[in-house]
């Protein structure tokens, strides 16, 4: 079964890659002479907008394709009795996210309002033709950002596998996708968010002189998702029968994944989708140098994270002397998460260095979460939370001082971003620290309150499934969905 499934996904990826090559060839031919300093006629401006819109849509499709990676990764790391539940949760979250982000999420996050929340464009009513000065039509921008919102929601479910009631999942998903992610995301990505305008005259901390930056979402997507998953895992408590390593060195530790083959395929699908996540966040195919640099940095950050985690588990910890597959996958995912914020402003060496740190942090974080007796079946807290925080901070260290603010046709390099290690001082580092700590702290406070409130509801709406549903024959799959992932053959 998995052989046919892998072949199917492989064929889809090859076909999509061929389409992407054709589109990029067209974009390069049409936009090869573009630069940030060019002056465009109305006809040329329309062409630039069309090219950038096509690029944004291709990137959106890649990011949405990451959902296949998430369901395979999470299902592979889960126990067999939880597989159908994982798949169903991811499908439901995606469908729910579409409606919520159409109705209120996009308005809260990307419309004008105040420094804390957008106040217009509910149900996409009254929107302008394009989003701000990007030249990207609102609906194209919406579909790209919907894919990001869906990613954040899916991250959250990873640490809560195996004991979350499906109706409880409905309720917390509404809270995450409809309110927590878009409102806190507005702070950093909204046109008037207080972190986006931080350091400017009349803004938050005007004396700082620089804003908070998060190019593609190390904080906005991954840290928010990772912190919510931590709050949920704490509120839920561990799965029944879960023994932690600090309590029993012989029998303790994470239950073994039920299918590392599909988990590995899922991890590589996520890596593939990240080429939409990071380069697509430029919203510009005309910025040829920028998207090439982003893609290269994304690759090197992932490679460094995977290698770092692999070597860390080879030399230290319970699996010392073994090449651990699970940690290696989470290591390169941690590298991808970390490079997501600084990918536009660092050079390849910086990408490698911050990726090496991210991979080691993932290993340390997984063991720390285990020691704290928090049950996180897929390592979501470490991969997305810790690596997201580190990636955001790393911009203040590794920004190479060559590139400035990206725009529809390229970067405005008149005021390049420079980190501490490249002679830029501590200004950018301080802005990054403040931004990520504010977002992470507020996310945890709100999410922890929400998750514990859901724990007070009566069954079946309680966040945690009934004990007989979790421990019964067939587990959550049979209790909530009436079927096993691998029913016995007749």
C-alpha cells in the first residue's frame, strides 16, 4: 500500500516540479531586466504584477502541499491506534481553516486597524484590488496566507496526538485559526502591527530605531504553533500508560513510531514545500537574486540542521553510537524552521551556522520536554517552538549587512540589515529578542487559558477524550472514527 502511495506522491511531485520549471523559465525571460530602480510604464507594471502573482500562487500551492507532509510525518510518528485520528484532524483543520480565514482571520491579520488587530475586510468584503503596494491581487494573497494559517494549525495538533477528543479539536482549532494566529500575527505582519512599526516615530519603542523582522514566519507561524502545542500538551497531560525516561530508565521514553517510512517521506515533502514557504514570501519573482538566495539558504539551513542532530544523537544521549532516524528528520526540519525568519538577509555561511545550532537545539529540546514529563509525540515543541525562537533571534546575529527591505522588483539595499556578527551592533538583535518574547509569551498565556478552559467542558466536548476511548480496543481510531488504519485482512 505504501509503495503505491509513495509512487503516487512521487509522480505528483515530478509533474509539479516540471510545471514549476516552465513557469520560472517564463518568469526569468519576462523579468530578466527588472531591478528595484526601474521605472515602469502601466503596461510593464501590469506585467510585473502578473508575473509576481503567478509566482505567489505557485508558492501557495507548494505550501499547501506541505499538508501531505504533515499528515504523513505525524501519522508515522504516532502509534498505530492513533493513525486515522491524526489524518482526520489534519483534514478537518484544513477545511475549517479555509472558512475561518475567509471570514475573520485574514481581516484580523492583514487589514488596517490598530497596532493589535485589523478591523476591516471581514468575509473579504470591501477589499482593494491588490494587497498594499505588492501588486498581488487580494485573493491571490489570501490563498497564500491561508496556506500559512493552515500550517500553524497543523503544527499545534502534533504535540496533542493520542488523547485529544475530536470535538475538543474542533473547539481549539477555532481558537487557533480564527483568533490566536491572525491576531498575534497582525502584530508582526499586519500593515500597522506594533511590532512591524516598532522603532519608528510614533510607534512602539521609537528610540530603538528598527522594527521586528520575520521574513517567512519563524515566529509568526512556527513559534506560535509550537507554543500553542506546548500549552495543549501540558493541559492534556500524557497519554495513558506513557512512562517517562526520568521515571524508568529501562522502560521509559517515547513509544516507538508505528511507521518511520511514511514519516520520512512526509518530512521530505515538508522540505519540498518549504521552497514555496520561504522564496514565495518575497511575493516577487522579479527579485531573482533574492529568491535564489532564499532557496540556497533554505537548503543549507536544512542540511546543517539534519547533520547537527544526527551527530548529536550519535555522540550523546540514550541513542549514543546509533544514527537515529527520527532525530535526523526533526533536525533538518528544525533547520528549516530556523532559517525561515532570516533567509532573505543572511549569507550561505550564516545559514549553515544557524542551522547547526537549530539541529542541536532540537535534540536538547526533545530531551528537555521528556524530562519535564510533557508528552510530545512528534517533537513539535522543539522543532517549531525552540527552533522558531532561535531562528528569529539569529537574524540579529547573522544578518550579513548586504540586503535591505524587499519589494516587488527587488531589494532596496540603501539601508541593509546587519547583525551583531557582521558589524551591525546589537540593535537588530534586541528588536528580534523583544519581538519573539512578546509573541511567545502572549501566545502561551492565551493558549494555556483556552486549553484549560476546554478541559473543564463535559464530554464529548472536553479537550481530552474519555479514558475508555483512549484505552479501549482500537484506541482513538475506533472510538472517534469507527475504523482502524490497517484493518485485519479477511
